[in-house]
C-alpha cells in the first residue's frame, strides 16, 4: 500500500516518503504548512489513491476531544423518561458515536482526517494521546471497550497557530509542506489549468512570487489563492502584456484574489505612491 500522488495532486518526493513512512509505522501523520498548501487535500488524495473511505473530523475552537469518541445525551434521556418512552431503559440509545468511533468500527482500513487540530484548546491533543496510541477507548456509560478492527491511516493537519504538546508530537510522524518552488508550482497549475499559455503563466508566477516576497506583507498569498487568481485571469482572457505593471500601479490585476486584508492592499498603494513621487 504505497502512495505516489495522483493525477489531481502533485506530491513532492519528500511528501510521499512521509505518507508511506507513517503508513508503515502505523503512526499518525502530522502535516504542517501555510494555509492553502494542500494539507487537507492530501488526506483526500491519499484515500483516493489507496482506494479507501475517508472519515473527516473538522476541528473548531469549541471542539472537545470527547466528541471524537462519543457523547452521552443525558438531556434527551431525561426528557424521554419524563414522557415514559421505553427507549430510556437502554443507555446505548443515547450514545452518539464520534468520528474516531466510526473509524475504529470500520471493517476495512479507512483514512481518518483530523483537520486543523491547532484550532482547539491546548489540552485537546493530550486528551487523545492514549486513544490514538492504543487505537481503543472505553465507553463508561455502557461498559464496553471500542477497539479498532483495522488500524486506520490517521492524518492530522495543523496551521501552526499554537504549539502542540511534546508527548503528542512524539507519537506522530511529522512533515512540513514547504511552499512550492516555481517549478513545482508550474506542475500544480498544469493539473488545475491544463494548457495555460506559457507566457501568461510565466508573467503571472513572476508577479506572484514577487508579491509573496514583499517586505511587510501581513498575509502571503497561498497556492489555493494563486490558482483562483489564474482562473480569473483566464476567465477575463488576459494576456502576459495585460499583467505588466508600472510604478504608478503596484497592485496586480484582480488583486482581490491574492491580497486578503486592507493592510496589504494599502502597502502596495503606498509603494505606488512613493514610486510616483520619485519620478
């Protein structure tokens, strides 16, 4: 069971090595990188390439680790007891299975994605240590132990918004997705926009990487944003000539696809203003 990328996802050699190492070691793969570099999509493509079902657990700031295992709906049970419902005599009727339970209970190997783990409370990773290590957990209300029938492939993503505990990191195989170099980016663009004219692509990528390297930029545009920008350029039937800028206009065409806050827009407006004054 080897992952080698797919026709819809350009995986670098070090990324495929990381995925296959995590599968071999049967450890969670912790993937970090800038937002928009394809961390979530990686899990979907691994599942697709290996022919496996994917179970996705999207983490929010309010998500608790227990929700991934199960939740006991005591309120519904109390209500049913007041209404005389027969279901109340079986506590299992009030146990809501979480994503880890679904993954552990699967008859076949699945890909379990725990997406953006760094959004949750700092204790969240620690609360899943034993469950991810032993691949089992105890349901106290029913007295049963849920163990993985087939150990899932676990992929965990993080945008590095907060540090993860050392004990958690020790149990993972780690990979950082570096931002694609221009050559890799060309391959990625070819997957999403096949047949794009070479002159337009060269001009667009040159402008894109110059923009990313601009000192003082609060949010650098990502892979997903350059793909959106190129889609707009193609929709507007713009050429490489149309993308040319002068000192009076430092903002790229359709810059709203690349710059996502007013500080960065103002930065380029100031650069243009300074260029005009120096003329």
